[in-house]
C-alpha cells in the first residue's frame, strides 16, 4: 500500500501532527502555528444547523425499477418504460427528536426519496403513515412546538402534546395510528412509506390525474412495544440499515400508486386534498408500478446524509402538486430551510446535484462551484448570465414550452378567504374505522399508550380528548378511561 502524505487543507505537506511550535519546551505557542490554527478553526465550524424537524436520520443509495409503464397518466420520463431504472437516495428519520435523540421514539418516521431522473431530481418527501395530524400549513409550527421539549424545563411534555390534540380534533386519525402498535417501527426496513399528500400526474394529452404514492416494505412490518423501545440501542435503526446493506441484504419496497380522475375528485365524498384522510382502497385500488431497492451505504454520513436536501417542490415534468393546504406550505418551507441549513448552493453538493444537465442563469452565492457534480453539464462557468440573450445557438439555455403543466382546475366556485374546511369536519369516521379493524390486544395496547400520556394532561384536556375518542367509537373512549382510572 502506498504511503499518503498528510497535508494542510490547501494541500501543503505537514511535518508534525502531534506537537505545536512553542517558545521552549514548556512555553507558549507562537503565531507561526498556522497548521494548529487551521485545525482548531475548522473544528469550530464542523456543525451546521440540524433540521428543525426530522433531525435524526439514516440514508442510503439505491435503485427504482419501473415494472409498469405510467405513460397513460404522466409524461414523467422515469415512469415511461417497463424495466427503466433510476438512481435514488433515500433518507429515513424520526420527526420530533434532535440529532442525539433515540431511533426508537414513538413518532412518525420520515421516508424521503430523491429520484435522480434524466429530467431533474424528483423528491418524494413522505412519512411511514398515510395521513398527518394537520391539514393547513399555518398550524405546523404550533404543532411541532407542542411535540418538542418544554421551553422552560427542556423536558418532554406529554401535557402539551395532548393539549394541542385536544384543540385539534383533525389530528385524531394520525394520533390513532401513532399510538397504535405501529407507532414504533422496529427498523427503517420494516415500515411502509407514503407520499401521504395527493399529487398530480399529467400526460401527453394534457389530462390530469390525482395520485398518492405507497411504498410497501418487502421485509414486512415489524414494530417494538414501549418496553422494548425503552431498552433498545438508540442507534438501532441506523445500525440495522447500515448492517443489512453491508451484508448485501438489500432492503426493498414495492411501489404502488392510487389514482383519482379529475371527474371523480369533483364528486368524491371525501376531500381528496385533506391530508388527515386516506382514500379507501376499495374505491381507489393500489396499482403496483415498481420496486425500490437500497444497495449502497454512504461513504461519509455528514457529507451525504446530513447535507441531503429533500424538497416536495423538487418536481419533474409530468408530476405536479395539488391544492392540499399542507403541501402548499411545504412547497415553500423546504428550500428555505436548505438555504439556511446548508447554503445557497446546496444543490451543487454531490448528494443533491442532478445527474442531468443543469443549465440556468443563477450565479454566485456562498460556496458556488464551477465544477459540475455527478458529471452533470453546467453552464455556470463562463456562460452568459442573463436571459434572453443572443447566444442560443452557442448553447445558452432556453425554456422548453412542451413541459408546461396543464392549468390546475379550481374545484368549486372559489372566493379568496380563509376557509377552515367547514364542510368537511368528519375527523372521526376514519379513526373509528381503524380502531374497529384492530384485534382486542391491539385495542388494549392503543388505549394503554394513550392513557399513560393523557393522565398527565389537565382535566379539561382529558375531557375533550375522551369526547373525541368517544365520537370515533365509544369502546375506544371506554378502554382509555378504564386504564386512566387504574393509573390515577
Ligand atoms: C406544512 C407542513 C410542514 C412543514 C412546514 C414542514 C417543514 C419541514 C422542514 C423545515 C424540514 C427540514 C428540512 C431540512 O432542513 O432539510 C422538514 C423535514 C421533513 N419533512 Fe416536513 N414539514 C411539513 C409537513 C410534513 C409532512 C406532512 C410530511 C410527510 C408527509 C413531512 C415529511 C418530512 C420529511 C420526511 C423530512 C425529512 C427530509 C430529510 O430526510 O431530509 N413533512 N419538514
């Protein structure tokens, strides 16, 4: 093996990496210790802000293979031909805890996929649950504050968690999932992934379809009980994913979509853009479309997993957003977070860089590189930096009108105001349906987990929560009440 010379950050060979230069053996350091100073200064700058949510996570590379052409629904280039393969980077995460929390919190799990397509990066930034606690982005900061640590004590605060939910019956469906026996996945390999939101496909005829992603674990579903989670290694999910891929046991998921036509959306009983509701499979069956496999670990956790930037607005021609009021807020939030957390040119980092030509007139900013990452062609170097210009025959980029998204329909006689979805206040039926599907022991586990948190809330919060459970299913409330009585 050849010997490699240690260098400074600028490549100059280093003679000694153990001893600083000092005035005599026991004396002070001198100003010509530039290498010591470089080390100390760089060390001071090793941290970037952690993600405000989903701070703790694990990532890996892999492949998405298409098994069914979606040509009829979308022009998305990676969804056209059976057998087509697209490189991906996937990051799994918990939501509420900081970077040094446990992999085994009772918390939803993030399930974010970056598809490096030949028409740009497409990010599916979903969770392991098909619904969410909220349906309007304006509530997200309040919700997250209530779930994170108490601002005074810096301790978890179950009373605040339940206080938020008592004031937001729309959370009941997701609360039922979170507190159920699926609330603590045994590993990232043993859980499903969902876009949760409704997105849109559009095809070459300009027809639009609403759709949702489902990624079903081929490893099966496995979960931990509270007492198992309490003693599990906080790094268990990271170890599990890393180890499985190192051993060549590549985890995989079967990709499916649910599709709704624009006509169906107009008359369907459930608001198709309400993130607190699922689309029943009986009405919108799952269509199998491909396989997602993870087969390569990252080389450097910080450079790749920590600096990975996923954004729901990283869309490609053929895939659009929907009027979902949570999704709309997310279309703004993520790139803003990336500019703060990673920097203006975050998309030039190898893990974030597209694998197709990136050609635009944006220039400069912190850490701007002229060398395109991942082999992508870039005109950022000496190319013209304004549009329009007279150099289109010399390679200056021009817009491509054929990828324009068809106009988004307005589903009702719309007024611009604050709505609150007053016509769709049934927060209880789907939560009740989920409860009724559970076995006796699953119902007991659910009731116990909720009761253990709820007893710590105020009398008024307990009352309002029990009313919500009662409206979903009287037996649901009865079981929780009886565990609470036993605990108090
Ligand atoms: C309006 C609602 C929401 C807002 C404002 C919001 C905001 C954020 C922000 C700021 C981050 C950190 C991004 C970063 O620093 O890279 C994040 C991460 C994330 N969010 Fe959301 N979020 C919302 C709802 C949701 C929902 C409904 C889901 C799932 C369906 C979701 C899934 C994720 C995932 C998976 C990550 C981690 C991505 C990664 O691995 O880097 N979020 N969110």
